[in-house]
C-alpha cells in the first residue's frame, strides 16, 4: 500500500447520518487522507464534505469506491439495513473497513459479510470504542492476578430508557455483549425470555424496528448465557426504567469490578466478597489506566480517542496481515449473542451457540 492511506467515508443523512465519529477519526491520524465522501442527501453530502475536508463528494457510494479507489472506507450510518450491502461492496473491491456498530440485522447477513471479507483478505474493525480503552488490559490483568478472586458472573444492563427491551438490546446491549465476550470468553448457550406489557412476546407483537433494525419486539428482556469456565452471564433491559445502570459488572468470589463504556470509561473496584458495601463498609475504588486507586494519567482532548485507536489498529492489522482487536468475528459474535435472546424465546428453551438458525428469530415467531 502507499505511504499515505486513502480513505472514503460513507454516510446517509436522515438514515443513520455519520454515526459516532466513525469518519472524523481519520482527521486525527497521520499518513491518511480522506479523499471522498458519499451521501445520497445533497445537503448532508455538502456539509460532510466540508467538515471532513473531502475534495470529492458522491451521491452513490459505489461510484465513490470505483472512481476514487480508497484503501479504507468508513461505514458510518447507524441504520443497520444498509450495513450488509455497504460492507459487501467495499470488500468485493478489496477495501478495508471501519464501521459503526452493530454490524448487521441478522446472522445470515453477518455470515455473508464474513465470507466476502475472507475471500478478499479484507480487515474490518467494528466501532466498539470501549474495546480500545487503555483500562481494559488493566482490568483483565487485575482479574488474572486474582484481585476479585474467581469470576462467577457477568452482569450487564442497557440504558433502559424509551428504547428499553428489544431496541436497547440491539443498540446499547451490543456494547455489553462485546465486553462480556472480552472478559468471559465464548457464550456456549443462551436462555432468555422476552415480554411486552408483562406478557410473553408472540408473533402479533413483532413490528419493524426503528433505524433499520428489522423485526423487533419486547419491552422487557431477561437473558442468561453460559460462558467459558463455568461463568454465567446476565443481561436485562426494561423499558422506561432509567437509572444509570448501563454498565458491565464482573462479579468474583472476592469482589466486583464495574466498567461503563467509552474510551476512558468510569470503572470501579469493590474488594468485597459479600458484594454488599453497605453491610461490609468496604468502599468502591476508581480504576484508571494506571491501576486501581491511581489518578488517570491519560486525556482525550479530541474526544475521538476510541475511534482513533481503533483506526490505528486497523492500519497495523493491514500491514501485519492479522485480525484487528475488534474484528469482523467479534462483530458477528455480538450479533449472535443478541440473536440468541430472541431464538431462545422463540423456542422456549435454552439454545446452543453458534445458532443453527441464521435468520432473525422474530421473523419466524
């Protein structure tokens, strides 16, 4: 590849826009240049070209890929219904990818995206920025050093706002699933129940979800996962019950570690085997990238630290011909853990993972 990487940016104003800084990150990375932007909305296209300093702008992203021949493309829209086609178009042209999460609407699409990427040796990074937090290796080392004893449970919840339930699982639960996988290994089975207005979801409750999610249902999710080494994972989301619980708690025989989301997320240690600070009197200790109880030495003045670090990992993965830290396989696992919730509910029993059914389970309910 050339010394300077050529980057194209795909957005769609009014249908997912430009995501969470997925394109802007390249403005902060040396040896890269944004050569073009694509957006079918004329007003949005002009605004994006100006803000991203892109010399060319296209209404059709395929035309942009063909005419400007970028080395890398950022797929920015949040709407999931566009992701599969955009990834396939880029991968068929051997263009590497940085993209907004979640990856796609169902496992059938995920498998297609993996297949075309493998065929053309394309590297894809999914924009789970917390995976690139410098706090994650610190927390993993703490766990491996036995700071909280043996890990017993992983507990996560969504934001539980108006999107609580199925939509929360897709949009924000994807962050939690990715962290569960990082700390707990593979999910080997899932047992879940989905309710709407306190009743089990049926086919009549299924609607077309917002933001291109596809078939969607449920205002209350309760899911259990069997992870590696006997660890149990839990995820829950109940609509209109916000309370700042959006986080992952790692529960060990000697205490708890809690981590929220972001490049420098809030993270805490509770060295209390009873998991009850009110009873034990033990206090939560903040965790920084330097360790528990230490001041945070790092800053993120641009606000793009997670995206920039992810993009740098993509560049290194291209040069070293390896998979990135948060790769297309990680992205598919997140989709699989989400789909497992609805598939278990559909079958009314625990389901083994990987799932046999690769379609959206709600479309079969």
